[in-house]
């Protein structure tokens, strides 16, 4: 049995696969983005999720062969790395495991562990790629000065447009009314109280407002469409940087895939695809092969020296919203 854990900003997904590639159990807990609530949230969430996925499969933790934990922000705070590396040991006992950034889950799932680049755009955004033994990452610089193209970034652009429309600094559009309805404000300035005081700037709650922008764009709102178009182009810049950093030759085809909820927006995905078509390399955009949490389990098997052909992954994930 191989355990995969894909930690995210708003949820953490667990997957257990057997040596034949059958997905035998899944579970979900709250997000592992610990920078806001502290590193102490990590172990209880992992313990709960591992307990649930093992109970569903009818196995003991000691029966696991290997595990991979994709943790948001892993590697970004040097002092936290040894702490995060040690946490699973208290849950798994003698079971082998490895920890890494959750971007690896998206890459392993989307491209099946093959050379290429994967871009993640969920609550935050980040990209990871491998090519001929080289490893590379870009993005993930936090919501304060990075995460372009992410749910948080799109939401902030939407809130900014809302404030300008409210002031009369920008022509009004349906986006403003959709934002008012979602926030439930009595007056527009109440948005400050909701986002800053009641939500305390909560990253996940703010990122959820990206859905307002997506809905408005789908209804034909031009301002929302522009925001999502910019998001797609920002994400494509990650790929351009990665192709150069990983040493892909100009005449090489670069496999590219994606993961994260923001790619569910047709406007964003279309902009991303168009930007790649005009990029410096020949990019082959591929639909993700697996959800990230299943990819994490496949990667765990790989780390244990057990290769599972992707065509043998036999169960479709059943937990709503895991991909």
C-alpha cells in the first residue's frame, strides 16, 4: 500500500493505492497552509487523514509500504524543513516516507512523472518541472508579493475592480453586483469590514472570491474576462521560465500540464493555452492524467522503487472537489 498526501491551501487530500495501481481509499481534511495558523496544525491534520484513509481501506498504518507528503510552503522556510520532515514519523512509525512541496504532487499526477512542466493554480500558484535529471520550481512567493494567476490573486484583482467601480474610477459592470451579492454588503464599504475584520484577511476565504470573477466572466462580464486573461498569461510566464531553466532546446517539444481549481475557468485556461502557442518553445499542453493526491501516491510508489503503469490506475476519485 502506498500513501499519497496532497496538502493545499484550503484542503488536504489523501489517497491510498495498492501495488497494482488500484485506488482503494481516499480522505480529505482541512488545508495544510500553516503560515497563518502555525506549524502545530500539521500533525493533527495528517494524523486524522491517515487514520481515515487507513480505516476506509481496512489496513493498519504499519501495513503501509511508503508515503509521500506534499506540504504547502515546504522548503520555503529553512528552519521549518527538519520539523516537517520529522512529523510523519510520529504517525507512521517505521514506515518509510518522504516530504516535499505540494507542487511535486501536481507534477507527478499531471505528467505521470515524465519530463516536463506542471503549473498549479489553486489558492496559490506555483510551477515545477524536471528534465534530464534537472529539477526546477518557480512561483509560490506568497500572496503578498507573488502567487500570480492563483485564486487569491484573481480574487484580489476582482476586489480591486469592485472598489474602483464603487468609487466611479472605473465603469461599472456586472462584476460589482456579483461581488455585492456574494459578500452580502449593505453598503460597498462594508467589504472592508468583512474581508479585513471579520475574515482577518483569511487567505482561503479571500481566494474563494475568485469564483465571483469566474461567474461574472462566464456571464459575459468584460472586466472579469480581462482579469482571468491576465491570470492565464501570468501562469504561462512560469512555463517560459521553466523551459529555459531546465535546458529544453528551442526545437524540443516541452510537455506542459496543469492542476488546481483555477484551471476550471475556460477563460483562464484559454488564455494560458494561447500564451503558450506564442511562446519561445513548442509546448504540448496535456490534460492532467491524475488528480494530485493520486499522483502523490504514485510518486510514493516510485520512491519505494515500485513503478505503477499509469494505465493501471483503476479507480476514479470519488471525493467531490479533490482535483
